[in-house]
């Protein structure tokens, strides 16, 4: 009996020893890491994880609706943006393209017929009219030193020298449907072929349609039109735009040959590039001038620049102001629209800009039926190269050095002209830089229960 009692006491002692050892190990573990084990479940996901649990811990606004307006300013990395952000978003979310171009008129159902009939009746009275308050005639102003449009721009009125077309869209707000064109008469085999005069009623016209019940998008080189908000577009769509230094943007527009700016529908003028037949010829001319400029001779470069700023002044004259206020081109109105509507990106920090836009879009569209596909498309590494466009400057394949003269290297008269053509844009750009910093607060962690705020900007992965 004594031996049995001894064995029982030994077993109890061993059990107590093992329990104390296990407790000591657990206690030691918690001391080393200075946190309870269960806190691991509450860790914030790393910034590269764009799930909704992570996004809801940021200070992202809830005011936007899942619809896209990309204010596509010329020569602000637009090709990169469309490949990396716009196309993946539009494709994954199945956004309906608004099909609105720089000179597209949008009116009520039957409104295009009224415009056509008025134009047919009073063609002589339309000649030379350049009034924002009334619908303009087809064609461009003689100010741009070209006789007429090349037919590529969408206008409110038909091209009399081409097939019957009417570049005028009609929106049916009752059914969230846009009827867009070019409107043309149906060519059915069983119909007799005969010419029709003028535009008949909408019932006799073939339209293409876009249903906007859910998620429309507008992502072409079109100035912002706030009258579309709450009508064709939702009241508060996501409006994205990228900005760069205005002088650099102007000189880049000259190198490429940008031919139009922003304006009211029908009044966006496409300039004729001086001394050449087409855009390819212009870019070849500029490349040659830049090759010679690399040898410290700016004569041909400055000659081409002067001609471009003469012929295409409308395309580059404070373009940011034009695109933000196409009707009056007033810098104060442009600033108001920038502050009220635009989610800002900077060309000099494109990776950061795309990361921010991705978070905003995923958060705004979190209830979209394809939300998971949107997240996958926007975070696909295959879309994350920063530069997709091969430099236009190297299009000739010569590999010769090409100069990119700064404004300070140009003649004084050119310097003064360029500063005049970018004075308003400088104010817009300065405010855009400030907004970029202010909107950075959206991507910081919300305050936790103990009022401790994370100081690091979680949108930065540098």
C-alpha cells in the first residue's frame, strides 16, 4: 500500500510539474511579443491587399456612385491610365459607354429632329454664327485656318457631303436609354431604295442604344459637362483626372500634334497642323527639328513651335481651364469644378495615383454584382507597367538623340507666349497638387478605439 501511495504522489507531482512548465512557456511567449495571442486575428492586412475588410478601415468617401467619368486631358499619361485603370474597370464592371464625343449634342427624345429641321430651314442664318447659346452649324471656324472638318469629329448637324448622318444623341430619362448615332436610315432588303429629304421622326430612324440602368461611363477626350450629372450620368459619378506641369504638357502637345481642346458641343475646333498633310507628317517634321536641336540649333524647332501655336492656339490655350469649364473658360469656375468633382492623379506619381484610384473604385463599387471581378482586374500585375506608349519621338526608329528644350532655352517672345497660354493652367495645377495631398488623407487608417491614429500612409508601397 505504501508503494502504491508513493507512485500516486509521484504521478501527481509530475502532472503539476508538466502543467507549470506549459504555463511558463505560454506566459513567456506572451511577454516576448507583448501582445495576447488572439490579437493576431485583428492584424491589419498589408497595403497590397485590396479586400473590403482592409478598405473599410481607410477614410474613403461614401459620396460617389459606381459610374466613371474620366476627364482625359491630352498628354497627361492617358494611354498608361487607360491600359492600367480605365479599361480594366470598364471591362470588369461592364460599364455602358456614353458614346459622347467632343462635339456631341445630347438632347431630349425628338430634340435632334427639331435641330435638323431648324438647320434645314435657316441654313443661311447659321453662317458665321459662333454663339454658345444656340446650336452651331456643322463645320469649323475659319479661325482655325481650315475649310471644314475632316468628318472625324461628332457634330450636332449633318455633313452634307457624306451619307445622311446626324451626330446628335437623344436621351430618354424615363427608360435610362441613350439613342446615339450616327443616326442613319435602315437599309433593309425589302425596302425600296429612295432618297429621303431631311430627318423624319425618330420612329423612322435606326439608332444604336445604350442602357444606363446601372453603370455608365464617359472616358474620351471630352471636357466636363456638369449638366449630364443627374441626367445621363448619376448625380455623383467618380471623376478621375491626371495633371502635369502645364508648360511641359503644352510642349508635349506640340511634339505630338494635339489638334483640339475643350469646348461646348459643336464648338470644339480641330486645327489644321501647319505645313503638313496629316499627323504622321507633323510628327516627322518635329522629330527632324528635335534632332537638329540636339546639335544646339533651335531654329527649325522654334519655327515649328511658333506655327503650331498660331494654327492650334485653341488646342493649347489653358487646356486645363478649357476642360474644366468648357462653356465660359473661366479659371474660377474651373477651380470650382476641380474642387467639387475631381479625384486627382499626378503624372509625376503615377503609381501612387493608380493605387489610390483602385482603392476608390473598389470601395465605391463594392456592391456591384461583379465587385470581385473588378478587384481582380484592377489589381492584376499584368496591368501595372507604368508606360505603355512607345515614345512618339522615336517613331522614325533612327535612334538619334532628340532634344526636349525647356522654356528657358527658347526665344523671349516664345517664353512670354507660352507663359500666357498656361497662366490659368498654372493656377489649376497648383490647386491639383494641393488636392492630391489633401485626398491622400482618404488612404490613412481610421482612428482606433484608443484614439491612436496610424501615421503612415497605407497607400504607399515604396
